C-alpha cells in the first residue's frame, strides 16, 4: 500500500511538472531531463511511469479535460436556475479561473495549438462545443436577440474567449477578470438584447465581486 501511494504521488508530481514545462517551453523545447528535475525524480523513475514526452503530454491533457468536466458540472448546478445565458457568462469566469490556477489546463490549451504535438484531447474544440450547446439552449428559450444567428453568436463568443489562456497572465491580480467584465458588458447586449443582457450581467458581475 505504501509503495502504491508513493508511486501515485510520483506520477502526480511528474504530470504537474510536465504541465509546467509544457506551458513554459512548448512541447518541442520541453525535455525529459527538465521534467524529471522539476518533479524531483530521476529520468529512470520518469520512464517507469511514462514512455516519454508524448505520454506525459497525453496525461496532462486528460487531467485538464477532467478538471474542465468537473468545473462544468459545478457550474451547471450553480447557475442553472439563472438560465443558459447566465451559465454561458459564468462559464467564462470559470474558464479564466482554471487557466489561472490549474497549470494542466493552461498547458493543455497551449498543446492544442502546438504543431509539434498531436494530442487526443482538443480543449479548444471542447470549449466551442460547450458554448454552442449553451447558446442553443438560449435560442430555444427565445433569449437571443432578434436577427442573431446561433452560429454567429457561437463564433463571436469563441473568438472572444479563446484568448482566455493569455488573460491568465494577469495573475495574481484581478486585471483579467475586470477585462472579462468589460467584454461581456459590450458583447452580451448584442447577443441577447438589452433587458435580458442587463439582468444577466447584474447577477454575474455581482457574483464576481463576491468571489
């Protein structure tokens, strides 16, 4: 049991270290030696758990995907009563928190755009699918502004938020969240119309102030 626990801790340390190195250096520049040093283990210990850099990257992506699924479940439970647009706005703040606080999520988003790595998990595509699903719910509920096409709204929100991994660089101050507040203040009325957007924004911004 003790050996199993030690092995699990070592594996977790390696995944965390790999995420840090991938986020900082990119996949191509990252090395097994860097990752093992960061984790405080030998290269031999690393190879006991992982075949190499690619398997480490896949483990990072899987951990990030799990973190996003768990966050989405919490978000839906918390904001469901406020309707799909409340869920949509809340999801962007949740994403920003993940990118700021979870290095695996930050690294996985970077790996999506890294031509040197071919992963199994595309978090950017998952994010688009999430946005599309929530906006489709809003469309069915009649919450989108007149003349707003679903795919246009999806394209706009995704285009505005795929850079959230960059906004994570505002850490540790609240600059990124304040910028996100301003983005939604400008964008949401165009998607949902004035009265609906105002109600969603009042609730979302008030909650952000208390976080």
